[in-house]
């Protein structure tokens, strides 16, 4: 897939978001809802790294989850809407000195904070030089800042995609720059219905990550458009509306923070059974006992697990392949794979296939 490198024209939405995150918000204490605050406990392995993040960066963090997947050493990771760089600097440590982290944001005030601490973090981590770079630009047009086709191993984003006015363009760009077998791993705000236009344009609701929240069914359709037939939900949690005025305006919508992973793979739109088996070796750092692929696939170390064809490919044809013993092929088909989420209501239809 290729796209032109013509710069996407900034919109009124871009201007409102830039003003909200550049001028209105001076710290996370200024937020009016729980939409842009972590909705789940950060894994201990990541939480203990926060002590090595500069305090100024921590004070201006507006994410909604912990969308930092494992097994990143030596990889090239792109952080969409990196803000002041908290996740980018966590990723810096996770990819190590041989890896590379690229942060993209459209708010100059936040990038100024992120950039002035590059050397501080490199020294803190014991790196000879910083492995992080920051670019000002729109996530709808990654080509404009020089990110080429199939050049990225993993794309992450933390409560930012809801702010983009052209989400279809964002997802198209993500799958353009991902390498085959690469992964999109992101946390964002999802809604159980489409937001009325008047509320979508409200600067406060937009800035609080509510006005532009993705309707789960529209997300599923966007994934289909970019060729991703099976995006998986990793975790989810309800979002509280803490401000009475915001509750009065948009309280009829149910919001959730959902962490999603999607691979650049040729997957089927249903879970098919080919008699395949996967066994986790226990070799991913900080996951010696089990690996969680999604909210209904936990692989215990050493325990064989029957998997559908899509799940098999998500392991075999990605960076996770070295960490699994994989048996079987697709020479013989046994029909639909008999698997489902742990609870009928635990995974939104946005998660794609049933497996």
C-alpha cells in the first residue's frame, strides 16, 4: 500500500486539539474526566521504570492505558501523538540501544518538553546516545515527516487516535509504514454509539478525548478497509465522567478505554480450525510464566494450546515466533474454530473475528 506525501491540511479540529494540549492543559491535574488517565494498572515491569522518567514529563502525561507491548528489543517503534514523551522514553528503554523510537506530535509546546530531556534519559539508561527522535507533524500524514513504507516494526498510540479528524487516513498510514508482520498496539477511548456532530466539535469534549471517541462498529469497518480482518482486544475498562457539565452534555454515551492489537497479516475474518497448536517457551522478558495475546488467549509456559489459524499466524509470522513452539499448517481444514471470549460482553465487535 502506498500513499502520497502531500501534507494533510490542518483542520479546525487540529487547531482546537493543539490549543487544548498546548495552552489549556498544563498538567494532568487540569483534566476534567477520567478519559485521559490510565484506566488499568500499569504492569509492574513498566511501573518500576517510571522512576527513570523525568518528572516534568510525568506531570504532563495524558494517556488512557499502557499500550506498550512486549518483545521490543532492537525494534523500530513509532509513537503516534507522543506528547511530552513519557511512552517514548519507556519505549527507549524497552527497545534498547540497538532499537529506535520515533515520536510524532502536532503540539510544539509538548515536543519542546520531550526534546529537552533526550540526553538526560540516554545518560540515565547508560546509552552512548539517545535512540529517540521527535517530529512535529500530523499522524494522518506520516510521509510528510519522512516515514517510508514498511519501515516500522511496531506502532503504538496512547489515547490519541480519537483526536484525529480523519481516522481512516490515520489507519491507512499506520498499515502503510508497518513491516509485514508488524503490529499496531494502542489504547484509546471507544463509544457504544456515534457521537452527534455538535458534540464532536465541542473543544472541551474533544480535548477530553470524548468528542472524537471511536464507535466500536466504525472501528471494525475502518480495520476492514485497511485489510485487517481480525483486530484483538487486549483489555478494557469503563471511563468515568467526573465533571457535572460534561456528564450533562454527553452522559448518554457509554465510554470505555480499550487496548487493541492488530497485525499487518493476511488474516481471515473468522476463526478457522486447522488443528494447529502453540506452546509458549517462557522466553519473553518479564513474562516467564505466561504470555497474554489478548483478553481470551493466555499462553502458560510449556502448556500446549489449540489455536485457530489467525492466532497461529499472529504468533508464527510476527516477532513472537521465536518465543513459541508451533505445530501444524493449513493443509487440512476442520471448519470454524470453537472459541469465544470468556464472557459474551467482554469484547466489543470492534475486536474483529470471534476468536
